């Protein structure tokens, strides 16, 4: 009980809120996580130093965190975070030779508190492409090694975005989406891997991914079932475009000859976009 109380106090201590007008940090307890809050403010992660590590003694695998998806349900018990980790290749772990599978595929996991998703993308439309599992069955659960930046400054204008880009600052994006019918919201947070800049036109454009993209049109029994992989692009504060991985036909001479999983499904959304320069 004492250990649990200590962990809870430490968790509360580490939660912070960004004051948008000042671009400064201030302690807030867990007020920013209240269900149904009018504005969900999320302290960015340091994506260069954040990892998840399995507890299984046979392989305490460590995954690099590439994005975070916070799903917010005003009718639920509170926000739920899913961590999308970096892709690797299928391997014969700890073998003496032939370390990669001959029939190789991309392997990408997403971890949540109760469930997670494993994506296995082969060269064809494989039936086991997407598997939702209990988090406790994924390397016997995970240890969260999440690091916050020393400081994070909200970039409020295109000029500030351009200047932070030119200065070489790590930039983290947050894109908030919602569905009016279900009342579900989500914040997709990710490091900006590609930033386009046009100084004379005072323009920028984010192009990054993959991220865990949730289907908010209905409530799933297991929230992990709502997640797909997507890339995000935006150049303003109020909208974003997504290209989502989906079964995609391959045609030859106008005839479909095969199908594969590919980033091909396009969606445009009204969003709330934020960019932070981190140290």
C-alpha cells in the first residue's frame, strides 16, 4: 500500500500543464486529466529518450516510443494513453545464426494500460496483420520509461514555428480530433520528423508518422480495437490531413492482381493543432 501511494504521489508530481499564453510550465496535480474537461492539455514527451520495456524474463525487450494517443471519453473513467513504438523486423531472437525470418515482415506494437495492438505487415494481405491482445500478454506487461523535456515552449505563430525549426529545436506536435455524435476525443502526440518551411510566405507544414489513429465514430469494447496506423500533415492550427494504412489494391493494366497493406486511405479533419519547441 505504501509503495502504491508513493507511486501515485510521484505520478501526480510529474503531471504539468502548459500555460499557453506564457509558454511556461506550472504544477497542476491531475486537474488536466479530469474526464470531460473543456480543454485537454498534455505535457509533451521527450521522444528521443522515451521507451517501454517488457517484463518477460526470457526477453526484456525495449521499444522506442514514437507517438502517444490519448483517448478521452466524457462518459468514461478518464483519459487512456496508448504508446505506439518503433517498427522492427521479424527475427529469431537470440539465435546463433540466421537472425531474421526468411519470410520477413514489419513488426510494430502499440501498448495501452489494459490492451495493445501488434501489427505484422507482410508483402501481401496477411490475415494476421492486426492483433489486439491484453497488455499483460505482451512480454508479461510493460515498464514505462517515459522522459519529459527539460522545458517545452508553445509555438504560437508561424514565425515562431519557422524560427524554432531553423534553430534545430526538437519539435513535438499535438493534434486533437473529436466526434460530435459519440463525444469521444483524442490527442495524437508525436515528434515532428519532417517540417517544410517557406520563409517568404511565412508558412510551415508538418508531415510525420506513424501514429496510432483512433476510430472515434463508436465505442469499442476494447479501445485498442479502434487503433490504426496513420501519417499526419497540417499547416495551420485548425485542420489536418491523415493517410491511414488500409487494404490497398495493386492493379496491372486496369485489373486488380493483388492487395497489400499500404498508407492509402485519405481523411481530412477539423482539428486543434499545437506545436512545442523542446529542450
